[in-house]
C-alpha cells in the first residue's frame, strides 16, 4: 500500500466532481436511494476488477461514470439514445465553437433530449 | 513513418474534453432538462464535500470524547446523535457507529462493497480507501496492511475489521496519547489524523515541550 500521508485533492478532474455531485443530488432529491446506488456501483466495481481493471483505485470514477449511466437507464431516469445523442451534440458544440467562446448546445440538441 | 505534429495551436475550435467529461456533460444536460437535477444543488454539494467537510470534523468528535466522559458514553451509545450534537449529520441519512481503540483492541474500517465512508466526519475517502487492493486485503490480512501504513501492532492486540455499508458507517476513536493532560479540545483535535479515525494510523504524539 502506498504511504497515505499526502493530502489529496478531493477531485482530480472536474467531471469526477460533476458525477459525484449529481449522484448525491439525485439521491437527496429522492430519485433513488443511496443503498440501491451503492449496490449497483459495488457490482460495477467488482466487474471492472474481474475484467482486469487496476487494483489501485485509479479507475474509480471511470467505473462510477459507466455505473451511473447504466443505473439511470435501469431506473428509467435516462435512456441510452438520449445520452448518446447529447454526447455527440456536446462533441459537435466543442468542435464548432471558436476558441475562447463559451461552448453551448444548440437549442435543437437540447429539445431533442 | 509520418509523425503527427503536436497539438496545432492554430486550431480554430475549442479543445475537445475527454470522452468521460463529454459523457458526464450528456448526463447532466439530460437530467437538468428533465428537472431531476438542479445544477446549483450539484455545485453546492461539490463545494460542501470539497471545502466544508473533512477529517477536522471527526477530530473534533474524537477530542470531545477524550475530554468529556459523558460525551464519550453518548458517542459509543448512539454515534449518529452524538455526532449531530457537534453539527455534523449524515448526507444520505446513514447511521454512524463509533468503535473505540483500547490497549487490547485496534479497530480498522473498510468498505468491501465500494467506498462507503463516514462523509460528515471524514469528508471524501482517500484513493487508497477506494482501491480494490485495500478493500480486499485489509479483511484477509489486516495486521500486514496496517503495518504497510507504518503501524506495527503487537500480536497481543486484537484487530477488528469493520465493513461499512450504505447504511452503517464506522468512525474509529483512537486512543488518547499519553502526555496530553494539559491540552484543551482544540489542542487535542490537532493530534487526531484522518488515518487514526480509519484505523490505519494512531493519533499523533504531542510535541515535547
């Protein structure tokens, strides 16, 4: 085990904070219970490890992200097509937004969600 | 073999975020659009976890239990209520249990399922707490794992491993170091490390005066 004394940043990437915050906000708002989420996430962690994932926890938020997507779909709070469409729309938005300008989704992409 | 040039800074468009970042944005856009998530609530939660809660909360709890026998009894009897007395309460209503170290027993906490952690008193878990290696090994060979954190426990000390769940979170109350009789609660709390409240460390010794 590594020496654990170094202070750690709470979130390494902004999206780690984003999915962590969303999951807590959804549970706090009653969209699902935390134990149901924890059980789904625990299963995903086990699968990732069994599939040869790292043992140092470095893929923790990657697994969280995939687990959150499948959990939201399972709970009927999201659907795969909308997630895929919105990901593509965000990609387009980044690629078509001039450097320095705020990146926003077109109203078409938003209404399609 | 042709080598691709490094990132071309004459690119007219904004740098594309990573795939996970785009997927996270897609989730947020969808959930906000459906009214399931309030972006301000997400920001507030992240801010709370990043800035307001952390091991200093737990250290206050431990320092109080060291200096106030009545509080100690309440903490060991009903940790959720005793911790709430100091203004710290569960984020998702989880139940807290305090386990106290002694001359004979050393407690250590894990979550074998995922990373259930006593957020209100310790904040976010360190990466090693979330690692499959710690989660699996501390159950099988706690003495060896704790030794890797630099804590050699003698063989006559019993090690108890507590497996957190989504419903029950454990806080280890480390032993009060010797030579701290003159310290007030604030001074005592300074000795209480995060790892001492997980069980992979001890409280620090006071500086020799």
